[in-house]
């Protein structure tokens, strides 16, 4: 059990080192506000970021709106309207909360400044459909893209073209006021126009690229919406200053530091893992088996760390998430391998539509699952990793963490 204890401690320490509060305070300390301050916060970490901003700026914030995922708010914040809404698909509360933020932005004067706190999940949580587009249209298209296996950049290319607040349009609404955007990145490469679909960032994608995404995944739109794909999005945002304060790179560094403090030699192998979850799991298993073999391999005790965001092609009706599929897919590859553990977790604490942050497996996991009459391949085909990992005591629970900077996968290898 010592490997599992180490894994849980590494997760705990890494998350503590990547709190949104510290990121927001650092960004605010480096920025000089000259006018009245108004606040808008969107995303899974919105409440935590907003609370830190209020603690730092106090009464200087005139009013604000916070829109976050259900159960991600921790109570009232003086002077701010708190709205919980749907994720990964928007709902009526999404539109209501966004409308409050838009009305506030429309009221701003040239001497005012909008502090805009952005975190992962903002694409679903911050939405105002363009005229002619309904919320049901957006939900349907988002759902089809999610199920197709489209990555976040591809999905956001389409979302932007159906929205009155994405692709820099919210910043345009706030003009002539200045916008100071503090961003927690959940997008590989930290593309500002993709994080939350870029409500305060000029759009780097083109209509032609969006059209290619639709062709790639065979997504057909009704004519009124299809015509919007060819309308170019804003390419400038002159009233905006943006700073990225947290990312997957920082999370991986924190994982490495935590592992090193427990006696492992850490190796960050990549921070842009972007493939199907099953492929990632098999790759991790292969790395784990090879570690320590021969004079040129990674020598135990070591921690091999990969960060990024894998993709799940949802074909079944089970329960799970991408980090759980990564872990379960690795289980058979390390079956019988001693002194080895693989775990993968989402930094927001909610992997897919579940209460688990991810999963962990060791050399005994596959055997335990099979003894219970569970076929791992069948479970993966039904996207039901939660069920199998729960049976093997392989789920990771952190609760909502207040942050969201992608996922980390780790191989822990002890010396035999």
C-alpha cells in the first residue's frame, strides 16, 4: 500500500501548490488599477478566484458576477452575484448568469476597469447565443462534438461562432472600459482564444478551419446556423490585458517536486499529452514495464510524469472519465509487475460526470477485476471505467479543488 499512500500524498501536495488563490494574488500584485473595478468570473475555479480577488481588493470592487459549475461555489461573497450552472453542457442558468455579466459590462464607462477571471469550463458556463441560435442548438452541437472525440480547440472553434460572448465579443461589450483578464489555462499551449472559448481574446481560428472541423467529424447544421460558421470572428481586442497564471506545466512541476520530496527521481516527459485515453494508458503501461530495464532506462525509484488532456470517444452508456480510462487501460499492461503504480487525475477533482478525480492501478488491479468477473475490455467499450475501478478500490477522490489546469498522469516505480 505504500505506493498508493505516496500517490495520494503527491496529489494532495501538487493541488495545494496550484491553488487559484495564489495565482490571482500574484497577478493582482503586478497590476495597477486606476478606476472603479467591476468583476466577472467564469469557470470551474470562478468562485475561488473571485474570493481571492475580493480579499485582495476589498471595497474597491463595486460589484460583480461569478458563474461556476454546480457544487463549485462555497457560499456568498459580499457584493457579488453567484450563479451555478451546467457543465459540460450549458443550461438555463448559464444564460441567466451570462446575461447578468453582459448587462454589467454594457454599463461600464471609459474610466472603469473590468477584472475578468477565467478558468477551465468557461466555454459551457459562459454563454449567450447569437440571434437565431437557441440554447438547445448549442447543447446539441456541443454534445455531438464531445461524443465525436473532437478536442477542446476544435470544439471551441465552433462554439465561438454561435456565441455573443465568445471570441473576444465579451471584451467588445465592455468597451470602452479596460479589461484585465486573469487566466487559469486548461488548454494545451495556453491559447487565450481557446481557454473558455476566448471571451476576452482575439480569435486565432478562421471560418475555413471551423468548416474543416465540421467536415472532419461529419457534423451537419441547419442552414441558419451553418451560415454563421462563415462569419469571421473578431481578430483584435485592444482594450484587453491578459495574464496566464496557472497551467498544466506548473502542475507537472508541482507533481515532480512532491514526488522528489518522497524519494523519487522525477522526470517530466511531456505537458502536451493529447491522444485517446486508452492509447495513453497503454503507453504508460509500456513505459512502466521498461523503467529500470537496462543501463539506459529510468532507474527506480522514479516518477515519470505526463501532463495534458486525453480524449474519450463515448460509445457506451457507462460511467467514467478520461483519467479513469487512462488508468484502467494501463492495468492489464502492468499486470503482475511489482513495485509499480500508475495514476491519472484531473486537477479540478471531477473526472467526467463523476465524483472521482481519476484512477490508480498497480500490478494486482487487473487480476482483482477479473476475479470479480469483470472484463476490462468490455468495460472500456461501454465507457464504464468508474465501475471497474471502484470494484478494485482504484478511484481517486479529492472533491472539487477550485482549480482546473488539465490532467496529470504519473508512473511511480520503486526499487525492487
